[in-house]
C-alpha cells in the first residue's frame, strides 16, 4: 500500500494542477489520499497506474472525486472517469463525466455534462478545455453561463472565460438575457466585474423601452450606458435615432449621435438629419447641429428646414422646433430665409426672425418679422411686420409690382397670394397693362406705372397682377406713362430683389 501511495503522490498531484496557478505549481505541496478507494493497480507493461472505485483525495485544500483515475508517469498524463468532481478551496466546484490532464502542456480537457460552479456563476457545456498557464477555459460546441447572483444567462457556440479575472469572451450565436435586457451578437466580450459588454458584428439589444442595433461598441448591462458604432440605431415607442456612433445613457434618458445622424419623433411627424444630435427624454428636449435639416411630411408636399442648429422641445403634446442661425425653409410651394425660424405644432405657425424673406410662386415677401399660418401643406396667411414689402416680378430686372407699408397681412388661396392688407404708410407701385393682339397672338403691353399712397389699403391680386385696390382713406398718387417713368420713381424705398437667395431644392439648403 505504501508503494502505491508514493506512486500516486506524483500522479494525483498533477491532477489538481488544471485548477492551480503557476505560482501554486512551484510550491512543495502535500497530497493526501482519502479513505474510500476500492482498488489500486499498476500495469508494468503500460506504465498505467489505476485507482478504482470511490476515488477521492485532497491537495492544497482542493478535493477531487471520481469513479476511477489513470495516470501514466512518463507522459505526465492523468485521466479521470465517472462522476468527476473537483472542489477548489470551497469556492469553486467542477463536475464532468471524464477528465484528461496533460502535465507537459499544462492543459486539461473535460467531457460530458461539464459544470463549473462558484459563488457567482455557473458554466455548463458538453466539452471544456483548460489551459493552466494562461488561466483560460473555453468551449467550442455550445455552452451556457448563468449568474447565481443576478440570474443573468448567456449562451453561445464558442466561449472563453478567465476564472481569475472573471472575464468572458463569446462568439457564434451569442445570446445574453438579464433583467429587462436581451442581447444577440455574433461576438461578445463580457467584463463580469464591470458589467460591461463589448461586441463585434451584428448586435441586437432589447431593453424594456428600446430596441438597439449596432455592429461594434460596448454596453453596460447595469446602467444602460453604451457606445454603439456602425449603422447604429435606438428605437423607442415615440422616437428613433440612428448614426455612425450613438452614445446612450439609459438611466438619464439621454442619447447622443455622431456622424450621419437621423432622428425621428413620431409625436410630431418631423424627421431630423445632422452631424451631431443630443436627445433627453427627461427634459423632453433635443438638438441637432452640423448640416442639420428637419423634414415634415405633409399631405401633398414636404417641408424642409435647415439651420446651423435645430432645437426641439415637447410639453403636454405641444412640440416646438427652433432653427437658429442662417435658417432656410424649402417646399415646392413656399421657400423662406431668416436668421431664425420657429415652428409650433399647437398653433401651426412658422415664425421668421431677423431679415426674413418668404417666396411663394413669383412673390417675394420681406419684413423685420414674419409669421406664416399653415395647415398641413396649405399656407393660409403671412403676417409681415415693420418695413413690410411684397415684390412681384413683371419683367425680369426691369419692372416689378410692389407693395409696402408698416404691416402687411397677405392672404393665400391654394398656396397662391390673392390679397394683401396694408396698414401704416401704405404704398403700392404697379404697372397697368392691356392685351394687344398681333398676328393672331395675344401679348401684354405696359401702359404705365401707378404710384399710390394711403394710410391703409387692400389689394386684390391675380397671377402676380394687381387687379383691384380699395383705399381706407383718400389716396394720393400719380400715373406715369412708360416713357415718362424716372428711374428713381420705379422702386419703393430700400427696394431689393433677392431671388438669388431663394432655395431651389432640399439639396440647396445645405449649400453655402
């Protein structure tokens, strides 16, 4: 019996090494064979030592149990079979059907119903390999990791884990499930102590209030913070944001987008694009900058607004969008230019500040401040305040019908200007015309120019032509035949025709 104990002292010492560190291996350790083994055998021909029946021993506080153990001393090879159980200092338990340890390479392989359990997690798989030198374990044919503290569950085809650092690396069909959180990824690295996941390839993240996608980045399973890279998006019940990179702070309800950002708020049917975006659910506030453009889909038109920065605030189902600095608006029916534009979903009013201009068909409207009353894609009224004017081209670069005053209320029908009410220092300058038939053709001849003044007046317009004028008080004016029009009388004060600034398309909004 003493001979067998000495022989197995070396053999069973190595059997514990697959759970030991390099520092532990270097120590002079004592192995104790516990009572219970039924048979001890040695085959001189093969050099195989066999311990059979209720095998158990201790080493460095580690205990191993199995039905049988085989050891080849010259190969430093240990094999354990049947109900293999290793207990490492009461902190880690390992179970499997069979185990092979190679002392030369310091590598172990476990087969059949493999389970690794400690006080924080449990790993189950069919086959597990362990590299003592690297302190690394891995499976290649499917496995599952369960947190015994938080009930987090992670499954994958391939998995690597490092018991000392408690870090994990998974690939192929990776699924993570936690409280109110589910992740699907091609490749995922999990830093257990930090609750931080890193992923590569197509990754889907589902939280209690959002669906998330990206192809690279990281996500904290506890705080909801994350950096999502490449084709990333976050979709919630009322909003959606996408971009090259999205930074998420779920607990604060904050999302940040970087590069090719697209943002949609379904509560107001407005879409946003830009280079940088910030949204806060708690503050009901968002802003975009860098090639920022807002898109509002209407019944038969689309409204685009561009500015250096776009702000959106929401309160009690009322949404207000503010476009600041060099703001422009484009639709097929109306175009605008101003330093700032504000749109409110409650009043359906678009406000334009600081040298605003509105173009509708061939009319150009200007003033110190303008607000437009719109319903869906229909313009109802444009109010112009301070130094107000309406210009309508009669003959390019030569003649213009002009209306000016302190305040102008311009009314539209089917998005076409048909009436203007002018209050305060009203002036109208328009060209009288008659139709002339020549060679079976009908042309218009300019007869002269009317220049009229009044405190207030109403002007009726058809196809940019003034067809009627109603004066509130007696007008004062003069009619000039075409040949008698003096150059200084052809224009209202501070006349400027700014069609060159008029946005021609959505693409033109982003052009300097």
